[in-house]
C-alpha cells in the first residue's frame, strides 16, 4: 500500500490534488472530514478553531497520531492500495501513516492572498473568511506541528497557478511516487 500524505495551510489546494490523484485511482480520506463528521455527530459547530480544540482531549487519550491511525486503519479495512491522507497537521499523524508499505509526504504551498481568495470562493463551513482570522489560523497550524511536517516533506508543489498547471505538476510527480 502506498499512502500519499498531503500537508499545507488552509486552502492551499490539498483537496484539489486529492481529486486529481483520485482520477488516477487513488482513494482519499481527509483528517478534516473525520473531525467535521465527529463534530456533527456531537452537535458541535464546524469552525476550524473548534475542530482543532476538539482534537486535544483525543490526542491526550489516544496519542498525537490518532487521526493518522484512524485513516490508516480505514485504508487497510477497505483494502485500498493507492491512498491519499489529506490534511495532516501533527508529526504523530505522519508517524502512524508512515507505517504503510510506502508513505510519501507532499507539501502543497500557495501564497496567502491566493489561499484566502480560494477559501472565500469555496465557502466551506467553518472556513475563516476574515483575513485576520485566516492569518491567525495559519499561525495556529504552524504552532501545533505543521512547520515540522513542512520541514520533512518529500516533495513540494507550488500551487499558485491554474488547475491545469497543477494537473501537470501532479502528473510529473506521479512516476516518482508510484
């Protein structure tokens, strides 16, 4: 089993890359989707800050890598061979997913102004649509472990262009990771 782990700040293009990989036969699960589902089941709001806060007691109880373990267990349960783990935020999540036969970490990067515009356009529940809040959330992600992940990424994709350009970048990277 190969697991491609996508990391990056909010609205950097992780979901878009997961979709592109999906067209190539990869199955995708997102840490954020897992958290949003848990929050909905508990009747909690879907705001990003609250979702992050929700992870703290789970992290203490189950370990820092609990989301990575949940994703890897789901990949195995479904017998998926080509997988995408989208939206890792903590080193422990990577360490769990690294237990797959092959694990690759890709940093998806884009300038703040482009990411903010994308967040506004997509209108996802819980997205920070005020620029100051958006930037505060970036800093929060850095403080919980995203910076360590970024420093250890196997590949970096600059997603400051068009979707067509992104498809070319991902297509060029595929032979290196498969």
